[in-house]
C-alpha cells in the first residue's frame, strides 16, 4: 500500500481520483438520498481492501492517519465524483469520540468491529421535544447496580433500521442544569425493549427512524466518559460536523443542474433568469471563499470557533434558493418525482425536497444565528 504521508497534496488528490474511478459503482453516483448498508456494501468492501475505511483515525487504531489537509481533499473528491455516504456514524462520529474520550477497553472492543463492517452505528440525539434545543432531551438512564435502565424516545435517527448499535445522549441527573445532567451511552439495538420504526419522508424514502427504549438494560461499562459529562462530547461532534455541512459542493452541483435545466427549458438567455442566476453564482463564489478560509485554518492545525456556524447557515440557505428557482422554471414539470427525460440528473422536485431539511439538521438556521449573535457578535441575550 502506498505510504500516503509521503505524497504531496496534488499526488494524493490524483490517488483518490484513480481509486474512485476504478472502484466506485457508476450507478451510485450523486444519489438523492443516503444509501442503506446493503446498497453500499460493495463500496465498503473496496474501501476495506484498500485500508481506507477510517481515513482520519490514527494508524494505531486501524486508520489511515491522514492529516487535516488530506482529509479535506478526500471529502472534496468524494463530493466532486458523487460518492454516496454509507451508514458511517461509527466511522466519522463514534470512532473519533472513543479515541478521544473512551477507555482503552472500549476502543479495543468497538473500533475493530467498526472497521470490519460488523457493527453499524446510528446516532440517538434528537427527540420529539428536543430537536434544535437538544439539551432539553428527556430520555432517562437510571443506574441500578451494574446496569443503566433506559426509557424514552429518539427521533430522526438516520438509518436506524440498518444499525445494530446506537450511541445516545441520555439524562442521568434530572436535578442538574439541563446541559450538566447528560451522559453518553452505547446501546445494543438487539437489547430487549428497543423498538425501531422507519419514517417515510416527503420524497418517499425511509432514511429516518424513531427509536423507543422501554426499560432497556445497558451495562455500566458502556458509558463513555464521566457521568453527566456527555454534553461536551456531543458539542465536539457537532462542531466537527458543521464545516462539512457547509461544503459548497452541494450548492455547486445544484447550480450546474439549474443551468442545464434552464437551457433545456429555453430560458437561460432570458434577462430575468440571467439576473437571478448571476446573483446565485456570485453568492456561491462568496461561499467558496468563506469555506476555504475555514479549511485553511484546519490545515494549519487551528481549532474552529463558533464563527464556523456561518458556513452551515450560508450553505443551507443558498442550496434552498437554487432549488426554489429550479422548481419555478421547470413549470408544470416541477412536480415530477421521476427525473425529467433526457438526463437523469434533472430532477427539480427531488432537488427541492432534498434541500428542505438542510436548514434544520445539524442545528437549525435559527440556532446558527443565535450562536453567531451570542459568541461572535457578543449581542445581549
């Protein structure tokens, strides 16, 4: 296997492109929704054979040990070539968290099974009354002897039907301030009392689920970190997530589809369309510049501050504006749930529906504005 640490960024980018072109199934490029495990199993096998399952993990735990610059290049090339996300919460979220906060016993138990594809993880954060205000969660874990007994409900749990484990935020101290009474617990989905129900969304996909816990017994050793200290770990994961939710690739791809659609509909040269299209293009260029500013900080090894919320906020709202214009110019074709004839990429309704939740997940736009107001502009609460 090539020693990637010896490659320049340009050579590493070329290596990633060659791998994608040789191994990634063409029929899975630019999917409109997350893949289920069975759909992406062949791609996972290719990643495992090359040793690329966990690019950001340290080598001593089976990862590639890529530096920040290389990780960003990998993500950029995946996005550019339309590589779909697998059920990867274990790789991109739980693995790094266990490496940082877990015990050595937890790392030795769980990390190899994630790398082998033997354990598929989902994330149990949001609840019916605790979405954007995540710290209001009510799912309770009561310590009884050597086990926690868990009762409650999670919702919008991505691909829980594929998972055999879930990492959860649970309330372990109801008397403490809401952020201070939360713990981070690992729960076997096969445990008695765990029920999973898929949620069919507007696009007729079953990506999201609700998960119920009815007196579920969880061994005490499945607690990550200290009791009542789970909130700080959850914030670390959300901070990591926001720069990638703020990537300009999604809006860039949608803008290219908008141009193609406008040409197909014969309105591309229309003065009104050109005015609106140009404004979107300029906004995209502004967003790319902002994204590169934060990427440069990561490459220098700096820690991102609360101003990274600008990325997620701007990307989500730009993506929605692009897809709204797609829907408008498609006219009577806009309501089609199947791609318009002649090019499978032209799918106005699908793009529009895909854009709707982007201002909600990963922290709503209102939450992002609140973070910026309080922590960047230092406005009074």
